[in-house]
C-alpha cells in the first residue's frame, strides 16, 4: 500500500488533474468559474478571500520550489538544509495560519448564510473542508520539522517529489519511515489534485493575463433601441 500511495497514486492524481481539466474546459466551458457570491456578506468575503488566497499562493510556490529545486543547485547556492528548513517553518507557518484563518471565515460564511448555502454545491463544501484539513495537517508538521531542524526529513520529501517527475521507480522508498503526519499530508494533497478538475478550483488555471493588453475602454451596446428624436 505504501508503494501504491507514494509510487503510483501521484501519477494517477496528476493524470486526472491534467486530463480532467482539459476535458472539462472543452466539454463544459460555462462551468469553468468560481461561482462568486460577492453580493452577499461582502466584507466577510473580502477578508476571508484575501487571507486565504494570499496564504495558499505562498504555500503553493513554497512547496513547488522547495520540493522541486535540485539538491545540487541548493548546495551550489550555499544554502544549508538547516537554513532552508528554518525558512520553510517560518514562512510556511505564517502563510498557513493566514490561509487557515481565511478558510475558516469562508466556510463559516458559506455554511451559516442560508442564501449562500443554497447556491453552494456539495463539492464546494467538500473541497473547502479538505483544504482546511490539509492546512491543519501542514501546520502540525511544523512541530516535527522544528524537532528535525537539520532538514533530514525535508530532504527525503525533496528526493521523493523529484523522483516522481524523473520517473524514478524508487520514488516510494524515499518516504519509507517518514512520520505518519507527513505521509497523511502528502496523501491528502494528492487527493485534492484528483478532485481538482471536478471542483471550483479550476478557476486557478484561468489567470486573467489578457487584461494586461486589452483596451482600456470596452464598447457595450444595448439590445434596446434608443428613442428617435427629430433633429433640431
């Protein structure tokens, strides 16, 4: 089971994420949105959304570069494993706390307000709950990371992540003996990747880059004919 979760499941999760996202965009483009409810409880939405999105973005890029940066490159840059571990603990702790507080505000808003609840799908509730659980697991791993400040555990997961992308058949072996909390954190992260194409998370892929070069003004025409007045 360990070999399946850490050696095969990552490829299943990434394949579903990629193929599922493309299929949804091609077959159901009108569902490719976050279904905003910004007219309801606007102040609560802004506070929760800013905290959550800023925190999650920092965590995402921190994990991306932290796990996939080759070890020889880190060594060449003169960054020790201990320094990298301390940076990950501090930045991850702050960003994780921000995201968790924002997520709690968002799920409270979605569950408490009957109008917002009525417009929410079951997947909206499930994916937000899983993200909150993932954030809690991530913050709990800081306790273990502080106790292993030399970065030994971190190196294991860097080797695992890089082995997945280099198609190394030994990928699962790098996480053998790792703390259960870290393994649960990885498993839940892969599960979120699997559910990604079927949730509102797909809007993360729609970065509005075109806004940078579109015209400043847009022509909007109404279908109603304006009344014609006689020329003076």
